[in-house]
C-alpha cells in the first residue's frame, strides 16, 4: 500500500471534528444521566439507612459494624470483638459502646469461642440479618433501576468482542 492509500484509508476511518465533538457530548450526556440516576438512588438509600439507624438507634460506626457482621455471616467466618472494633473506624472504647448498642437493639449477639474460652465472637441475630438483608435488597433494586437503561445497551455485546 503506498503512502497515498495509507492516508486515504486513515482519513476514511477517522471522524471529523464536529463528529468527535458530537460523540463526546453524547457520551457526556449519557454519563450525566447515569450519574443523576445514581444520585437519586443514593438519596433514596440514604433515607432507608436513616430509617434503619433511627429504628435501632445506631450510628455510623455501628452501621459499618453491622455490614461487617453481615459479611462475616455470608462468608461463614467468625468475627471476634477485637477485629470488629478495629474495623469500626473509631476508638476501641467507642467501638465497644457501638457494639453494646447493636447487642441491646437485638441486632447482634456474643458467642463464646468453643476453641478458645478467652475469646468471644459476635454474630448477627435473626433480626440483624433481616434488617441488613432488607437494606441490601433495596440497595440492589435501586442500583439496578438506576443502571438498567445502560445495562440494556450492553445486552448485544458479546464477551468475545
């Protein structure tokens, strides 16, 4: 292929400046639409979380502990008091108070470690599991609804492409 043909083929596959600007604007508009849907979903989920926190009188650190406990439950692992408090993002004293709040609210329970009597691990109660599952189910629904229009566009794309 000579130089002229290379230039011609390159010119054939490139887009003109107005086309590039139009494509960038369309992409930006699509991204903003997704962003707006995600923001709306986030606000709705914030309200659901606020209700959960209010109903059980727990704060942000306790909320993260609840999620940590749910993750341990789902992974079938034990979460000891020390690890749960370390992951809470607050001082040990504050984390222990938050843990007491979860236990008092009936969301979590202490269980002795049968292999080491010096250790205690924490589990979610049935109430804690239900509250967390309900929240996560709503989160899943909200996020899917926010992203569904864009996921539908991906439907025709195969993994081999």
